[in-house]
C-alpha cells in the first residue's frame, strides 16, 4: 500500500479538462442511456491489473495491507493498483519482481539467457555491474555439489545425485550406493567384507581418513575393559611414525559403542583408554612411535539397523604439542566470578576419576577460583552433544567428599553458603564436544529453619508448601538413601485419617520422601520412597499420631509438598475372600500402601485378601512366574487386619530358587480368618501377579 498523491494529481487534471469543456459531445460515449458513474469509471480506465474494492469515503478506507499497491478511493469505490517498483531488489539474474494485488511482492521470471543447450553444463547467471548486461558461467555438471563431475559428462562421479559418493569417498556398506565408484556396491565391495574381526587381521586406519565400520558377521573375541558384556567386536590399527598427538573418533549415531585403545591387541592391561557412548572421542598426547590397536563393539538393534551395528571411525595424528590450559591440575583455568567460559573437550586428556563418575574414561577440564567470603554458588554447564559430569571440590584431585558431583543435560546447581577458600571445578564427559560454563556467586543463604525436626514446618492443616534444601545439612540417615541434605515437616492427626502426600521437585532435583514417627530412627519409618515424578504416598487409614515428613536429596534444589487430609476409609472392608485352593490374579499398580511387614521393607503398594480356613490345614502361597518379567514381591500372612508385627504368621521377600518372587507356608494353620497380603519391596515394586494358594486340610 502506498500513497495516492501522483494518481490524484492526474485525476484532478482529467476532471478539470472535462469540466471546462462546453461541448456536450465530449462526454457522450454514444452508448445510449447507460451512463452515470459506471460510464465514468469505464471511460477513465485503470489498467487491467487494478483491483476494485468496496465502497469508500476516503483513501484510508481502502488500505489493503499490501505494501506494493497504490490504494485510493475513486468516486466512492476503492481501487488498489499494483506497482512493481518497490518490489525490485536491484538483481538482474532473478528477473523483474512482480506486485501481486493479493500476495504482494513475488519473484518474477528469472533471466534465461544463459542456457547454452548443453546437458553437461550447469548454466549460471552472474550479476553485472549496474547498467550492464549479465554474464554467464557454464560449469561442468556436478548436481550433488561434491566437486566431482558427472561420469556421463567426462567426469568420474558415478553417483552424481549423492554428495557422499565419488572416487575419493568412504564406501558406506549399507546404503545401496557405490560410494567410492570402484564398481562394487555395499557388501560386494572388498572394504565391506568382514575380514577385520581378530587381532591377527586388523583393518589399517589411514590418518585423516574416515571409514565406515560394522560388526555384521563378527564375533566377540577381543577383550576390552569397558565392554563387560562382550558384544561382537572388530579391530583396527594405526601406526605412529614419530611422537604425535592422536585423536580417535567413533560416531555410532543412535547406537552405543565401546571403544578400546590398546598397545597390544586384546590385552586389557595395555589399554590406554576404554570409553563408551554414542559418540566416543579418545585423545592421547605424545604417543610414541609404534602400532596401536582399536577395538570397537556395541549394541545391536535389529529393529533399527538390521543385524549390523554400523559406525564411522577415523584417527587424526598431529605433531605433539603442549597441553591445553585446563588439561590438568598443573595449569587450571582461573576464573573470576561471575565467569563465563566456552570449553572444548575434544583434545583434552583424562586426568581425574570423579567420585560420581569413577567408571568413566572421559576427557576433562579443570577450572579454579577464589572465594574471599562465604557465598551461594550457581553453576551452569550447557552442551549440545555431550552430557557433562561436574564436580566442585576444595582440592584439585578428588580427596574426601566434593561439594557437588553430578551430571545434568544441561547441568544446573546452586550450592548454599560455600565457605571462603580456593575451589576447583571439573567438567568431564565420555564424548567430545563443546560446552559453555557459567559460575556466579551471591550472598550466602542461612540454613532453613526446618533443617532439623525440632524446627519442622507444621502441615497438620493440609495445603501446599514451597520448600528448599539450599544450605541445609545432613541430619538424618534414612533406610532408602544416603542423600546428604534434608528438611523436615510435621503432621499431627488426632484421629485416624486418610492422608495423601505429594512431593514435586523443581528443575534438576531428585528427592526422597521419608515418613517417620521419630526422626533419625529407621525402625520408626512408615515410608521411605525415592522420587517418582512426582512422589505420592497415600494412606486410606493413617493412625492418629505425629509424623515427620522428611525431604532428602543430594542436591540443593527447590520443591513443593502437598498434604491432603480427609475422612478415613477402612482398608479391611470389602476384601476379596479366598477359601479354597486355586490361583488368584490381581495387580498392585495404582493401589495403596496400607500394610507392611518386617521382611518386606516399606512403601510398596499392596493388595490384601481375607483368607477363610474352615478346618486345620497346611497353607502355601506362592507368586507364579510373570510373563512381563518378575517384579520384587513380598508375601505375608497375618492373624489380624492391622500393621502390628506381632500378628505376622509368615513373611517372605525372595524365596530360594524363584528369584524375586515370594513363597510362604504354614504347616498347620488353625481354622479361622486370616489376612494375606501381596506387597512390593519398596515404592518402585508393583505390577500384576498370579498367586497360587494351596489349602490342604490336615
């Protein structure tokens, strides 16, 4: 849409000429009596591209939101006239741009004058200097842009529709192309034969050249310390002629690879490194001359790749140079807070075994900084291709307990009230790649009031409570976790109630929920449950009393705790009756944790049956094998429907010879009513089951 000034000036001139004429014939179109405004518009003419719109009073009524049209109100009707001038981009080769009355500026017909009629050339228009005619290039045919000319036009590119195929390309053994143009496709190519399966016949890696490897047809015959499952493996070798830095890269795509670099093939004692990931990078500084061996194994995924595990592998050798800053404790990278650093693990050694990743043989970088006074520290590490492990400690090499050691994707931690001193920050990963690091400090946060049970927050009225573990200490040691920080809440009920507790963690926190009648006493625990997105603990009938809800974690994150209190429901009412021998099927999924027993821990969802014994009998109950895989069951028989350990007649978690499944029996069970419970060992154990019950009268 553009202003109508020039058009209005022309129209005004036309109107003036018509008004000054006193010759009636000047306005007579000889068209009979069909004149009026319609005759004036036809006579005026507007060009065949103009768009006539609705009725209007002023030009603003006609705005169509198209930047390249001239919008005017012409004697009561809108007229929107395309003008291509504002669409031009001063480029000749792409032609004259056009103003479309509905779509605005659109490309025009490109310049066609460079077509030489030769199918073996790619004709290109070259933009000229202003005012000059365009020039033309006629390049040899290379449709895939890999710089190799089509075989049919005098070149040597046998697959000119695939940029990964040309005479110098790596043969990809499972893509249906002759990638290296040697006349053999996929497994017909000599390089795709399985002839590098043993230490006697390794495939030689030429430095700087990428190969596609595969384990199709191989066996598991070469030892590597990080491949404890002994997957099918293949062997490569490379030769170092002078002391060099070596970078070995293996890209397994969506698969998982184990890569061992050894001085002696198959000798785990000679390993320099053994790492596992989807993308493995092993950097070794100053390798002396000699031959080195690389063993690669990995997971097969037949539903994705067929029978083969494929990967890309290459080794790069460069003259040995000095260690990069941050490669070891000899030269940590100094930070001044707040700090932002860009890091790259590609050419870093493995210098440390972090307490949270002692199994990892990964590259690492170390930083250092000083705190002159206590502060809360926030550490963020973000990466696109690696999952970093991060450790903050007061000594450069691990000694004692670190302030934090954990992984995250991305990694984010706030550590409260860190004392003044010198600190070392390690970043480690199994793969190679870049990352960004941010470290900042803020005034220290004091410990929360509910850091100990004597200051517990009262939740007896129910509701939702925001909480934090920042600056908290490790005051209690529950049965289900060794987490190092905790805060407490207290719930008091004067009579039995139905109670629901929901723990929701924020960001990267993985808390445990402990419910106990006495802080610090494991025997008093009612529930001890790990985090389950969120964690929910329900009681249909919780006895009157005082309970402490303790949130435990190793991280100092935030969370909310929701407590709901309602009228109780008797878990012993309406139970399914068992009174004869036979199978009983059910599920604990979605149930309640009503009962527990000394042999089965606490926190599992359970189902209870009423067992009616008409005459003294031998009683046996056993969980049958499960089609979907066994889960950790617990069986117990009580003389009363309660949680008193004194009423337990038989209890079993894992029975000898049947794994995680349970089996109980009573040689002589008197006539009467009993209560048989199928439970899970902890909050994580639940599922469907079939229980075989035997009642043999004596």
